[in-house]
């Protein structure tokens, strides 16, 4: 069985107010070309199709057109799309029945009453267990293992068994996620890979944007990563994964195919930060013809001039680049408890970090129990948004 493993498309994402639909369209065009060349048996999209649970009509149209193009390019291919934490699981399934006529499976919510509906047989090729994002209390370890056991019972021909999920796995590299801690990333608590059960040949993951294997000794647990960066801190290659598995209990063979970004995200300076005058000169010297998004890392000891952003925008006028962000970094000697922080610094902090800072400044205890309670409240709020 050959699988194209991808995820975290985040269609509809904007960057500092700039529309990115042209880049997203080009990314999807590349997906179609890869399918045309490789003719995989399964196209596996592991969540976060959209950047918001309320995508625009234009983004929904773009997605629907792409799924039809993928089907027309490779009619024998089974397309499986699961919802992520950014998606609305219920809306994801509205057109589940008509999609099925094109060999497309839309899996938005976990069906506890009919959990075996998440087991998708690919005749003569393998079995896929498709799990959408759901809170951990709705999907216990014994439930996952029961699905794997059922897939094994059905697998009389020793075909590959693949499981997909949209979650955070402890030990993965969360590089590029602004709100990541050791315990949570993107509002999802990290779980141990052992909680995903045993018996799969490949665990296809979504949620983490950095493509990687999660090291378990078996080389079979992988994040495909996002095909386009959604933040300047995602300073790494973005790609899709082509996964080949001959039979059950074989080690997957994985190849990455890079996705070209029409407008790369560039930070000036590339490492560290520069004084405001130096940063302006870097922006002024940036080649006029390059269409990159630009972030300026500026080191300060006090505050930036009030018109700093407007000055940067004026420097970028006439260039093809899009100036986006002034990333203010306070000198280390200025970073101390009780010190004033800038709006940009506050925006980069997670709610938990703000609570921890407040507790520290007011000599309040912020123990593990309070940390967990705040995480639970944040997860409840996120679920209510979907």
C-alpha cells in the first residue's frame, strides 16, 4: 500500500492581514501534481484542513475543487480526510454521503456508538483506522486498542494496517509552535505514544507542523508536517510524505517531497536580533524583486519609536516583499520580574505563561494542580468554539 500522508493545510490562514489564497492554491496544485505522478492507493489528510472552524465560502470551494481534482487525477485512490482541532467536526461531515460516491471518506467526529465505522478497508491494499481530533476523555486507550484488534481480526491477508490521528505526542519536536510547552501544544495535551495502542504498521499524525518521526524504535510514527508555514518560527522544510508498506509487520519506507512556497517567510536578521536602525537597513537592502513575507527582530532596552511600524512599511514600499511583523526582543538584562513588557511580548505569551507571570509578580503559588485546571478550562473553551 502506498499512501500520500499530509495534514495541517490551514486553508484560509492569513499573515499579518495579508491574504494567502494564492500561495494555498499553488500548494494544492502541487498536491495534485504529486498524486498524478505517484498514483498512491490512499490520500490521507490528517486534520486542520482549515485554519478556522468557520472557513469562508471561497476556502470551502477551493478545498472541494481540490478533492475532486485529486479524485479525477487518480480515480482508484481512496481519499480520507479527518478533522483537526481547528476544524468543525460536525460541519466536516455534512456532505459525507455524496463524497462517498467519489471514494472520499470525511471523518469529522468520533462515533462512539459505531466505532468500527472508523475502520476503512482498502481492497487488496490494506486497512486504515481514521481518527479525527477529539478530547482525550472521548477516546480512551482501550477504545483505540479495540479498533486495532478489530482491524487485525479483519486482516486475514496480512495487509498493512495504518492508523491516523490528530494529536500531540510527547517527545515530538514542537519547533515553530508559539504556544507549545512540554505538556501541551496548540491547546492539545501531549500524550504518550503508548496510548495509541499496538498493532499498526504506520501511525500517520497531524497537528505538529515540523515533519518528523517520533522515535519509538520502530520508525513507524510520523508527522507529515504542514505543507506551508503558518508562522515565521517554522523555519524548516515543508513537505508531504509518500509512505510505502508491503505487508503487515513490515517497516514503512518513507520519502518526503518538498512543497515550494510562493512567498517564503523571512526573518531579518536570520539569527538573533538587531538594533532598530540596523534592522531598517536590512529591510532597505532586501532585494526588491523577492516576494517574501518579512519579520524584523528588533532588540530594545526601552521602547521603539511610536511610528516604527509605519516607517518599516514606507521602506518596503516599491518592493515585492510584504512587511509583516516587528518582533520586539528585550535585552536580557532588562528581562526581570516586574519589568514592563511590550504588547508584542504579551501577544507571544500563552494564557498559562501570563498566569505564571502574574503569580510570580504577586507571590501567589501556581502549582501543578492550578496548571492542569487552567489547561482544562482552555480545552473546554476550544471545544465549545467548534
